[in-house]
């Protein structure tokens, strides 16, 4: 029997082969279809249990198998797996469409909604409302011709998103920088030189070899004293998917935007943005535009001052000169911090923080199979029961997309505990030097672990409402709130020690971290807003033929304070909105910042390790998943509506 269809405690990665996925998913689809038919042919009157709950569980095996396949396609893929995913994804989309446009199912769910209240059970009420809205928002009420067009478009969109991500990964791996003259390494820290040397040796080359993986690209742009090499690296990295080659993503973007716009029109919305925002905290496009513009107006003067202070005139000089300014202002060199942040110590520090806040313990279990030797697995418990499994995958490789993210192999539901995965791209150990994190990487690790604990501490009945299954502009809050601890001396002192001497992170370094917390805050906030404005620009288009090249749309949407570099385009490598689930939702990072700054103000007031405050946050927010509206969860914890003053205060903009 196919290993993927057997019952197992955790994914049997040591036994799964690529060729197992396609037959397993086809059989899981057939099983789910039989469950669906049993629901619609049930002679009993529709009830919550025999219709809504039954529908929630119908595709559970399919979801579990596809989660393994899709997650590995992001972090440990090859051409064979990519081909399988491209082949099977349309079939999975067809099945999902057949369910969401099934009038028989819809009528049963509607009957339950019309004859039920559940005002005393928010979780059942939310699941029922979500299920009913899902049918309507996927075209069940459309005339037959339009419904078939909607389903056809959804199939094409699922394929286009995969092609977009595949192109971006291939194009990133295509461009590299090979240096043989040691003089060209001027300014680069020793850790980066050692990593580049090891990369060259692994490829059978002399000298030093740099890829576009961010652990190499980021520090190269920050420290290289060779302006022409920074320019070369900048153009290579920022032109991913925009090179006019076989991996070019422009035509894919154009088609994605065209199809999303058509889907929105079919459902009666002016734009795709209008369609998406109806189900977000922000609620509408006018509300979003107002939020974005007000924040932009607040930060633009600061961003302009930041640029003037840095003194950069070309985009590839900004990071380099910004680091020089940071050192000048704060006597602060991020490289001096890295020896105090070895990955293992940071990991144990984060584990310790969750121990203090929620009583969690993390125990590595080397007996659990993994899909790559870099991956470590931890059993998480809270002293009373096992909370789930945590998979950590920390280092870059050619088979893995860039960035950092959290996902699940299994979500929490009823008494079933989740299996959570955190994926990052940190510098690998070199020789006897461990992986040493930059301070912003410590923040990244904290951020993704915030997502992980949102999933791990979930305590709901229905998987579709568990953990991070919340409104997209709320999902970043629990992760972003955890970043605040990185600036607290009480937390840093628990783990930050020199990897060679064991010396604690000096107090003056902590003071410098805190002093530099808002270094270029205006500039960085404007950059994030620019990405949100780009997202909005694409997804408010009503005529995709007006796109031309994505580079032009992006340039017009952004407030660029530096000259645009021809050929550079973020959109063609913007997997969040064209390969993932953040389309019309990238603004959510800034929206969630308002919430996280406000929530952390309570922790600051009560004490950053205050167990009662943490337990209240767990009880009122983290454990509840998407069972109630985020505004309700926020009010339950804070006792009031959000106040954006906490964010402006944190950014020194009040």
C-alpha cells in the first residue's frame, strides 16, 4: 500500500518517494469525493453534524498528503517533484472547485444556516458562516456558463502560481558571482569570506563563490567596499524573473492579474482587491487606501531625512552607506554582534522564552524521520500534555526558495496535536565556526516562531479554524509581537553569549541595539508600504492589457526616493502575492504592526515574562485561532480598541 495513504504518527520522510505523491493524491481525491456524495445523498434532514462537520472532515487525508508534497516543493524540491506538482495541482484544484460549486452541498449548508443559531457557540457559528460564504465566494450562485468559467480560471491560476515560484527559484540559482582576486573581498567580514570559499571548494573552483541566497547577498551588499560589485549583485538579485529568459515572470504576472480581475467581476466586485478585502479586518478598499496613505504621510518626511543622512545616490549603495552611518552614530557594527548569537543558543533562548511565558518544553527527537539532514524535530509539551511536533529547517540550499516561513504538516483539531514546520535561510556553519546570526536574523527567527506557537498553542475543534487560519491582516500580529522581546535586555541576557568565550553580550552592546532600534525606521517603513502599494496597484487593475511590464506598474506605484535601476523589479520575484496567499493582503504586515505594538505595551506594563499576562494572551488570542473575529480577540485581551500611538511611539514618530 502507498506509504502516504497509511496511518502514521508523523510523515514517514525516510520512506516517501516522489512517485508516491501522484497516486496517493488521486486516491485521496477519490476518497474525498465518496465522502461528499455520502453527505449530499444523506436522506436525513441537513444538520450541523451531518453536513457542516462532515464536509470539514471529508478531505482530511487529501489535505495531509498534499501538505507534505507542497511543503517539500518549497523547501526541498527537484525537477521531478516540480513536474509532479505541476501535473497533479490542476486535478486538486478541479476537486476543490467541484466541492465549492456543488449546489447540492450549498443547499444543505444553507438549510443548516437558515434553521440554526449557535449564538452561544462562536466556533460552530464561525465554521457555519465561513462554509456558507465560501460557497458564495467561489461562484456557486453563478449561472452555469459563468460558473464553469470561474472553475476554469481557478485551475489556470493554480498552475500559474506554481510556474511563478518555479521560475523565481530557477532564476535565483542561475546568477552567481565568482571572485578570484582577494582584493575584491575588501570590506567583507571573515564569516562571509569563509562561506564563499567553502562554496567555491564545493563547486571545484578557486577563489570565492557568491550565490543570491540572502545569507550571502545581504551581507555582501552591506559590507562590500567594491561599488561596481555591489551594483552587479544588486542587478542580479533585483532582476530575478525579469530577464527576458525562459524564467521570465512578466507574462505570468499579466495573466494572473487578468484572471483574478475576471474572477472578481464574475462575482460582482469592481476589483480583485474589493473581493479580498471584504473578508479582512480592514473590510474595504477605501479603508485600506486611507490606512496606507495616513501611514505614508506620517513616515515620508522621516524616510527623506533618512536618505539624506545616509547620502546614497544609487540603490546599490544604500545598505553599504546605511551600515557606515549606523557605525558612526551608534558605534554599532552588526558583525560584532554575531559571535554572541550562535544559532543553537538563539534557538535555546527562544525555547526558554516560551518556557517562561507558557510553560513549554522542547525536546529534540532524533528518531523522527526528516526530509533533509539539516532538519531537526522537537517534541513540544507544556508539562501536562504533548502540544505537537516542531520541525526546524534553518539553512539555504539550491532546492529551497528564499525567505523564511512557517507552515504545517498537520493542523490542530479536536484532540489531535499539530505538526509545525519553521523554514529559514541562515548562514551555514563553516569549519569550526557555528552558524552565527545577524541581529535581524534573530528577529526573523523570533517572528517565525511566533507563527509556530500560534499554531502549536491552538485549542479548537475544527482544523480550518485552528492556529494561523485567521484573517490575513491579523495573522502577522502574533509573530510580530514576539520580535519586541529581541530588544529587551532581560531576554537577551538569558542566551546571548560569545560562542568561543562564553562571555555574556556586553551591556553596552545591548544599549546600542536599543539605541539603533529605529535606525532608518522611516525608510524601512516606506519600503514596506511601497510593497503594499505595488500589491494594490496590480490587484485594482480592471484591464490587464494595460500592465505592459511589471517593472512599469511597480515603478508607478512606489514612492521611489532613489533613481530606479532599469531592469530591476520586485514584482517578478514577489512570491507572497503571485506565488502565495498574500494577494491584496501584503499591507497586513503594517496593519498587524499597529496591533502588535499595542499588545506589547501591555506586556511592558505587566512585565515581559509575566506569566498571567502570557496566559491571558494564550487564552484570549493564541488558543482561539480563527474561531472569532480578530477584533473580538483583540478586545478580549486588551479590553479596548487598537491604538496606533503605540506603533508611532515605538518608531519615534510621535
